[in-house]
């Protein structure tokens, strides 16, 4: 559309605030999953100590490894969301909302792969990506150079989140 009317800043900011609120909600949901899975892991470890049958014990070890892998991925997602929200809140002081929304979309697209198998979290992430895309449409097109920078920043956040998770896990 050539003569598309731009939305006023108030409605754009309102959508932006809702997006941030839902990101925090997603992070809280991820933390609940982590707590549940860690509890389940602990119960499995206790059960394994009581088992005498090696075949059953091997099945428990497989299940335990699956849960531990999922906890590890969810902790990376949690740390990535934490980094993202800290960065977004800091950047909001500079009033560069369009770049922040691009960052949210890019990071959520990357995080999507970490939560395969958790349908409710996947749906929330898909919804947030859609809303970020819609919100980016309200700003108009972001230059290609900035878009590359956004992708690079999202990759750096995932890497930093993974490193932070590993450091936290070691202590």
C-alpha cells in the first residue's frame, strides 16, 4: 500500500509493552517447566537407587537423560530471554523500539528450536513472533544492514545465554 497511514506512537508503544509483558510471561512459564522437570529428575534419581533390575534401570537412565537434556535447553532459553529483556529494557531508554522488536522476533525464531515438544510454549512463541512481525510492519521496513545486525545480535544473545547457563551450572 502506497498511502498507508502510519499508526500513532501510543498504539505502537501499547503493542510493544504487551509484547514485553508476554515475553516475561513466557519466561515465567519456562521457569515453571524447569522446576517441574528438575523435581521429576530428583524423583527418578531416588527411584533408581531403589531398583535392582538392570533393564529397568537402563530405561530410567534414558528417561533421566531425556529430562536433563530438556532442562538444559530450557535453561538456555530462560537465560536468552533474560538477556533479551535486559537488553530491550536498556534500549528502550534510547527509543529504538523498531530495532528492539526486530531483535525480539529474531531471538524468538532462534529459540523456537529449543522448545520443540512443548506445544503450549511453542504456540506462545509463534504468537509472539507473529505479533512482532505485525508490529514491525507498523514501523515500515528496517534497512537490510540493520536486519543483518539484528540477526547477529540475536545469535550473540543465544551464545551468551548458553555460556551463562554453563557457568551457572558449573557452580
